[in-house]
C-alpha cells in the first residue's frame, strides 16, 4: 500500500479564478492525480506518484513540453490497402456514379457491361463497396487512435488532439475517405500545443475540411459561405462578433481553394482577386489574410482560451477568468503551451470549483477506465467504437460542424445507463458468439443467404412470401433493371470484408486481484477504500461506500481478503463495475 496515500484535497474556494501558481508546499499526490486526469486520461498510482515526487514545476513541464519525453509505443496506422487512384473524384451520390457509367461507359475504374441484364451493376457495387470500406477503415483508424491515447507518454498531446478534432469538426460520413481523416489526426497531433493561428490556416487548407464545408462550390462570382461562416462562428470568434457583410467578404477571400486527392491547391481562375473589406480592413485579401485578421481580434483569444479551458478543466468559467486566459494566449502569440502551463500551475486549477467540475466525454471516459486499470492496449471486446457510440460519441464522426456539445449533454438517464453497461462489458466481456464482421444484420442477412443458396438477383431480392405477391411484384422479378442497390449493399460489405484488416478481438488484460493484494488491503473494507481512492476523483457518499463493502463481503463470503485470494477476481470486477456506474465516476 502506498505510504503517502492522501485523500481528496481540493484547494480553498477562494482560489477560484486565480491564475497565480500554487506554492511548492501545496503540491501532493492528490493534486498530481488531478493534474494527470485533466491534462490527459488519468494514470496508475505509480505514474501519479512519479509526478508527485517531481514537484509541480517539473510535473507541468514534463506534460506540456512532452517532445522531450520518449514515446516508444506510437506506431503508424497500417492501412488495409482499400484505396486506389480510380476512387479519386469519388461521386457524391449513387445516381452520379451510375449516370457517369451510362454516359461514359465506366465509372470509378469499373466498366459497364456491354450487354445483358443489369449492365451498370458492377459500378453500383463499386460505389457501395467504397462507402462500406472507408467507413470500416475509419473505425479501424479510431481504434488505432484510441490506443495512442492509452499508450502515449505524451497525454497532453493526445488530449489536445481530441479537443481539436471536436473543435475543427469534420466527419467521415460526409468526407467518405479514411485517408483524409487520418491526415487530419496527424495535423491535429503536430499542431496540438503550437500556434492556433498556424493550425487554423492548415485546417482551412486541409482536404477533409475543404470537402466537408463545400470548398468545391466556392468560386468567383458564386461564393459559398459555408466555411467563411463556420470559421468565425465556431472556430475562432463566436457568434455576434462579425457582420453578414464580413461573412460574404470572407467567403470571397476563400474562392478558388480546393484539393486534388490529398493535396491543397488554389485555382487562380476561380479566385476572386477583387478588393474586399473584412472586419474593417480593405485590400485584395486571400484566405490566409482573413484568417490572420481574425487572429488580430481580442475576442478570438478569449473564445479559444475559453474553449481549451472548458475542455481541460471545468465546464463553467466566469467572464473575468475568460478575459484573463485570453490575455495569456494573446500575449504569447496564440501558442498553446504557455496557456496550458499557466492553467495547470494555477490556484484556480486546484480550487474546489475545479474538482468534479468536468464531465468526461465518452472517449475520454473509456480511455481513462483502461488507463486506471492498467490495461496495456484497447481491447477488441467490447468494440471501442460501438462502446463510445452507445455513450454518445463516435470518434471521427462528430454530429455536425459544431462538434459535440459536451458538458451536461454527455449525461442523460439513458447515457448514464450506457456508461454502466460499457464498464460491465470492459470488466466482464461477452465472448460468446462474437462476430468479427456484423455486416449482414436483418434483411441483408436474408439476402446474403439467398445469394449463397444460388438464387438469382431477382429472386434473392423478392418478397419472402410469394403467395401474397401482387401481379406487379411478380412482373418485377423479371424486369430489366439497370442495377439493383440492395445487391450492391450486400456486395459492398462482402468486398470490404475481403480486403479489410480485422480488429484484434481480445478482452482487456486486467488483474484486479493482484492490484488489491499489492495495495496491502487486508479486509473487504480496505479493498473497497483502495478501489475508490484509485478510481474516483471526488469522494463517494458514505452510504455508497458502505454498500460496496457489504456487496463485496457478501460476494466473497468473507471480509478477509487473504481468505478469498483464490477466487476474488470476479467479485472485484463486479465491485469495480458498480464504482464505475456511480455519478461520481463520470466527473473529474
């Protein structure tokens, strides 16, 4: 058992909104745990103890200036080989894909049949293949990224990467190219704690964002305002700090910006080179020019500093603190590292208001679970993507350009139940009947079985009960279709499955018995106290603690840990599941 175990110890209420650094004497294990939870995804007692021993300044410096720290487990994403150059310029819709084939004789590298029934079927299949394949590869990408969050020795880098993903939000459902999403993760990692101004410029030139906000339609004489509006409203300034004229002029500045495959380009013929007046400045302004003007506005620093603070510390902050944080960011030319150093060293960060003031988002929540329990890798069971989707967050698929609402939106009665279910599935994984590929649920499964049984397309897609078919339905079996999208949906899954690298399907490697024995606990009460101390960042109610002790004692049939050492693992997992289902566990 750790010799210097200290309970919950927030600073006084008077520390709220005070950016003065805490004194060296105010630093302890609990505050190191608080720091690691907010700056990253929590940690094991050994990791927290190392920060506590380092002292406040060294601890904050090692987290914020992480480039100096070796990070040996970070590996590049291994692609499945799904993409080929014929998919560049992928059609925006299935009608566009098949119309192109009927007009040109081919589409996406696939030729239409010269004769016979359903001559455009291969093209329709190709369209649905890519939709399925890139969606599944993006889920693999999310699994890979989750492992980076868990295994990194640079937690601030990954936490900030997650923040930028939700801030400069694009989603695979529209982008439909896992490579562009992978490119964006790399962009956010490299710019995680550098200049936000430079990051915003690179995001504006990023193919995923260019496609997501319809840059291809933003041309001279017909400026599209999507990106111009979002860059001010959501990415930099906030509502109410610009006019509709500013939106129109900003859009003109971005005309002609586009991408070719994964490269940013500008088409001079489509760029509006005329004079523009934007936020009080007039000139032949381009996209980079208007972004730099935006970052000259004091409100931009306050907006962005507030966004970082709410993500890293607590969900509410006062206008006074927002102004102070904005000044720090602006005074350091929008570099994030000085802002984070000021926040993580401050009295406000360790004040009573900042303990339990942040509701963990689903991705952060699940990675923290695994980090606290000492897991060495993200398990395949439960599936990471399905687990976080159940809790309300689909990595690489934010619900809109506004990202996720966060805060209290993460907690509803249904989502709280989902969090408990995910904790159960992590601790007590269901390995029975698990399928690596769940492509053919419902009617698609019936369709696939019919095709495997040798039925032709018409019969396979027919209504099951032919005795109730109308004359129209019977004739439809023999109609001369150009293509059949139901078949394409099934074939698309099948072709994707043949090429995709599967996600490893193993359960999390956890040993709670060893954890409790190593803590020095002798009784079930001490075991519960240790688990609560290890897992919670705010104290559980006395009634909750007592109920957990009673539960564990009943499950073990004894209150003596040593007596139950040969069979206590499952009971401990049930107990941890209960702890992780409490309201206290959802906050940091």
